[in-house]
C-alpha cells in the first residue's frame, strides 16, 4: 500500500533524519512541507507551503510528520488529527502531560495513530542489546549505565534547544529515559535527579545525574555531561546481566589498539571499526560483536520505526512508540526536573509498573 506524508518543519531534523529515512521506504512518498522561512521552497523537491492549513488543504496527506520545536507540537498534532491524518512526531512528544493526554484521546476519537520518533530503540546496536536480555549468555538484566560527554558549541545550541532552560534532559534525556524503559521492559518505581547549574541557576541543565529504581532492586544510572570540554562521546551504554555484559557505543569508531594483558602476560591487537556505532557481548575480557550501525544511524533507525508505523496503519494495530507509551517517557523526563527542584527522589506512583510493548525488539532485525 502506498502512503503519503507531509513534513511540518524543514530544519536540521528534516534534512538529516526524516527525509533520508523516508527515501529508504518504497511505499512512502513525501507530498509537501511547511516552512515559514523566506525562500525555503526552492531548496526542496516537493511543494512547500507557508502554513499548515494550506498544506493540509492542498496535499491531503495520510501522515503528518512534526519536526518543529516542542512548543508547537500540540497545535500541529491536533490540527493534523482533526484533518484525518495519522501523526509521526519528533520528541519530546509534548510540553505537558495534559497535552499528551489530550492528543491520545483525540487520536482515539479520530481513529488515527500517533507515534513518536524514539528512534534510539531501533538502532541496530540497541536492538541487538535488547535481544540478549533473558538469553542464556546474558541472563536477567540487573543494571544499566549510560554516559554521554557532549561538546557544546554555538551550533549545537542554535534554535530552541539553546534557549530552553530545560535543555539536556528535555532533549537528549528523553531518549535515554525511554531506552531504560525499553531495556528493562517496564516503568521505574522512582527517579532521582541532580542537575547542578553552578553560578548560572537560571541557565541550561548541562549536567544531568539521574538514577532510576526498577522492580527487583535493579537500577539504571544516567550521566549526561555537557559541561565537559573533553572528547565528544555521543552515548555509551553498559548493560550488566546475570551471565554477561553488553556494551554499546554510538558516535562511530575507527581505532586500532596494541597492548599487553597484564594477568595473562600476552600481547593483543584489537581493531574497532564501527562507522555509526556497535554492540558487543562480553564475558570477562572475551567479547563477540553483536551488531554495528551505519554512518546514517539516525535515518536508518527512523526508517525502521516508520516502516513499523506504516505496517501498524495497514494492520489497524498499535504501533511501537505510540503516543500512550511515549506519554510514560515524557512523564519520566518531567519527573527528573521535579526531583531536581525538590532535591529528593520522586516516587512514580502515578506511573504504575507496566510492560513496554515487545514488538519493538523484533521489527527490522
């Protein structure tokens, strides 16, 4: 079945992620876009309109993709649903839980689907890591550690991100929190966060220290460090299981290492080639490569999620990363800021432990 999609917002996310992802799908055609910047139409191979109303009237797409700043997500999603379109939305999904609940309810009334681009679940490294959980060589997941060292520049802080005092957890932290739910297969029971701002109390949260408590005395720990002026490491994750350990790394590597194993007193030569990222399964010093990500890992993963979304539309089933599920990740992000403001952990009694849909782990593998 052929589907049509229109993009609202033709900025960096559209250029680098959405359009390259859509080009991978033969059953999806871009019919238009919305961009208010002067002269924008000349840069795109499809009609560009100055308003959402004109786009909807002229192109009548099956799906509206939202790649605008978060403050506009609610109004764009509402208008698209009221026009009879399905919605594919960038994260963070909405600004508030009330907005998220309203969109979930409207989608149900309209008989349309809403999915959020939690593409990190669909990166090959993270799919491979998820597949190990519960397998004999890994066992039950006990602990997750995530670490990002992000080198902040004027370019990275351009647009809404640099102006938002809820900078890091709202933007990238949404992915990290969603991945914790994905790996553990449930929601946490509490969250604790510290976001030191030093001598800039009203500045952006460039340092996030977040801890999540899961059932069975299991824990996830997240460090998002954008204060560091050291090397840029986009995201490193360690998953500790009863029988093994999985390490994933995003950001690309081409590295040769020569050294000596001190205990065994034998030399080693290791070559690490992963253009977009990779996942390894460890048992002590021994490891096996599980998966690698391509250089265009964001578009590759978004294409996988969009393919699953199209299949859900055709089958009349709930898609992975749907609005109701993402509402839980949104609640975690907002609770992290609440915990920092309180200076105390926040129990998630309003977010009962619930299984995360399992179909995400199988799609596109």
